[in-house]
C-alpha cells in the first residue's frame, strides 16, 4: 500500500511538473513588453524654412563679387569705385536669406540695384545684374504662396520697370527691359514648377508616413489577436492538467 501511495504521488508530481512546463511555455509566448501601437491622427505636413546653409552664403558672395567687379570695370561705370563695391555687396547680401524671407530679401536686393541706378553704375548697363534679378524671380515663384507670391511678383515687376528710368545720366538702355522681363518670367515659371514638385514630394512623404502608421496598427492588432488565442490555449491546458491532477 505504501508503494502504491508513493507511485501515485510520483505520478501526481510528474503531472504537476508537466503542467508547469506547459504553463511556462505559454507564458513565455505571452510575455511581450511592447504594447500594440495606437494609431495617431494624421497631421498635415508643416512647411518649415530651412536654415541658412553654405550654398546660400556662397550664392550671395558670388553675385555680390560679380556685381562689384563689373560696376568698377564697366565702360559705363559711374561714381566712386569703393562705393560701387559696397552697394553691390549690400545688394547681394539679402539673397543669403532668400528662402526664409523671400519677399523681404528680394525687395532689399532690388532696392540696392535701384540705388546703383540712381547714383552709381546703372545695373541695366551691366551683364551680371541679370543674376540677382533671375534669383529674385525664382525665389518668388518657389518660396511664396498666395498673397505673398502676388506681392513679391509686384515688387520684382515694379523694380524692373523702374530701373531703366532711374538713371539720371541716361546711360541705361530702356530697350534692355524686354529681355530682362522675359528671363525673369522664365525664372518665375521655373520657381512655380519647383514649388509644385516640392508640394508633391511633401504629400508623398505624408502618404508614406500614413501607410507606415497603418502597418504598425495592423501589427499591433495581430499581436493582440495572437495573445488572445494563446490565452485561450493556456486556459484549456491548465484546466486539463488540473483535472488530471485532481483525478489522480
């Protein structure tokens, strides 16, 4: 009788150990510190101005240097050379922050060119003066929206119309206005195309981010479903094992 009791206790102990092993296995599958990812509401992309980079500084420096050199060596050069160099550099300097403040920077640049036309070497008598004008046209088309774009275009157009008549000495050639307007219009159109591409790229990035959030939600739901299934299996396994122990 004692031997039968020991065998029964050994069977009960074995069954209990087997149940504990099954319990550990299922609990190991259920153990997951990560929580299902919750879907966050989609947010519209916010357009932030990029910081001033080396390329911006280089552009302003190159245009300023070209204007300064030609304003001194041009056959129609007028005024003191140091003053020409200074005003040319100050005219190109606002282009460094053209992306952050497009309308303001273009207005300051064109105002500097108007000052040169009034008292110094007229920009319409120089070749390099086309570069800041083209940059302004592109900037207004690419980095302005709505009312600001209209205001910027009005500033550029007004400056181009004013420049040929701003020279009191009559050195400037009013006939140069037509090609300058044409080139500026092309630069403005290129800016519009660039702005449209940037907008499409931003929408694509937002769509990809939305799909990524949806994928994370689906993974979270799949993990929750797997946990529920394992919990059901755990319940059935433990109930069966406890029934066997009780019967033994």
